[in-house]
C-alpha cells in the first residue's frame, strides 16, 4: 500500500472501511504522506496489532519526518519496523 495525501481524522474512516484488505499486508510506503495526526497514528497502531496477532511486524517504508516524530511522541515505535526499501 502506498499512502499519499493525509492520514488524519478526516481520511481514516475511508481507510477503516478497507481495513481487512489493508491489514492483510505487513508493509506500507509513506513516501507520499503529506500529513498525519493522532487519528492516523491510532489507525496504524490498530494495523500493527493486527499484523502482530499473525506473528509479524508492520513495516513502514519511507516514513516522513512527521510520521517518525509522532511515533516517537506517542512512544509506539516498538510496534513498527521503519525502513527505506521494500523487503519484497
């Protein structure tokens, strides 16, 4: 999944509707992310927990500075693997 635009309280409901499909993947690219807020991070935490339930770890590719910052602020970095390239 390639995220572009915003992952915020305004856009999360649209992603939530497709969560079954999204949560089946353990990797997402954020190079096109323009903004994220706490609702967007909460969505990623839910996704990470779904991946962890299957024994994996959600890999966030090309995290923006804002994404990395909000992960640090909320101290949820252990839920994610941050990377620059696809493992595929």
